[in-house]
């Protein structure tokens, strides 16, 4: 199983970090978790096109995590020579969001269909909203390509962004959890228990707290610090904690600080990578 950090940035544009997105590749299955700014550029750098994504797993509907879904939908559609439905799993609200997205793309779709006689179908999609009740994780998809690859979902806590979902991928020999944005919570603990690796978004609360701007201070209460991500990883007993979605964007050479903070609460391996960094389990 290969886990590639496609985008390690946050909501603010950064010259070197794309928006949040992570690729999990195993058993011939390509799973994309979130679709932030620049996702298709980073996918191309990882050797994949939009048409090769087997499913998109959305952690929540914050714009920085979904802003390039439209690019994915359109590019997949115009590079497929037969209808190839994009499979999307997400929290309740995903269907409505995608309906609005398709409304926004309607002019482009009609222009292209009028111009290309062989493009005779609208961008097809298969959307599954995962409605979780209680903290227990639930299996949501067993892939056709490789039935050993199982996708599960568990509730996270990113309130007032609700619902939000953490994803787990098991392939029979390795497993990874992709937490998205969340504070430590029982749902994430249960989902992560016994996994090999945890990909967790992180913000440096110690740095944000020093900026006297209320709009920045507001974000402290619904994200995890590296130390909190480390505590979650420690409770779950994972071997590797992979940090991503760095807020604020680390200066060059600063990732060691982030790693050390997570390592202060976690005894396993901590990885703090740049875009396209790959961890193989
Ligand atoms: Zn968020």
C-alpha cells in the first residue's frame, strides 16, 4: 500500500503546497481522499490521470478540501471514451453539493457535447452519502478491482462542520486511516484502533495563538495540534503517524519542529512530508 501526500497545504495558497488531498494506492485501486487546490496537477505528478481514480472519499465539505472536485469531474469526463462514473463517498450533504457543482458546470457540459459528437453523455457520477450513527466505524465499500480492499468510515468531530468523516482503507495486509480535520474524539479512536498508519491534519496552535486576528483564532477549536494527533496515534497503537494540511505553512526546514511536537506524545514513526511524499506500508 502506497500513501502519497498529494497536497499538504491549508486554505491559504502556498507556492509549494497544494490543497488537502491524499492518494492511497493498493491492489490496483486508486483512492483519492479529498480534492483540494491543485489535486489534478499533483495526481499527474504521481503518474495518474482523473480517469484512473476509482473513488473519491470526502472527509467534509469545507471548501479547501473539495475546491477542485469540478476539475476532477470535468477532466475525467473529457478524457474518458466511454461513460466512466466517478464514484464519490462523503458525508450527508455531498449529494446536494454535487448537484450544485453540476449546475455550475452545465454550460461547459453543453458546449463540449455540442462540439464533440462522440461525447454523448453527461459527466456520470455514483454518489454515496455515509450517514453514521454513533461512534462505531462501518464498512462502506469493497472494491470490485480487488475485493481484499475495504473502505470503512467513522465519525470525526470538526463541529460546527458536521457531519465529518474519517476514512480507513484495509487491503488484507496493511491499513491506513485518513482523519481529515478533527479534534481528538471517540469516533476517530475506534476507526484508527489497530491500523498501521494514521494520516492526520495538523495546525500549530502555539503559533496561531500568537496572532491577534480573531478569524485565525477561531480555527483553534476544531483542529488538532501535532501533539493531539500524536496522542490519537498513540491510543490507537499505529506504527506510523503522517502529518499533513500544515497550518500555518511551515517555512523551509521547519518540518522537524512539527515532527518533534508529534513525537512528544507518540512513540512510533512520525512523518511530516512535502507534497508527493510517499509512505509505503
Ligand atoms: Zn475543515
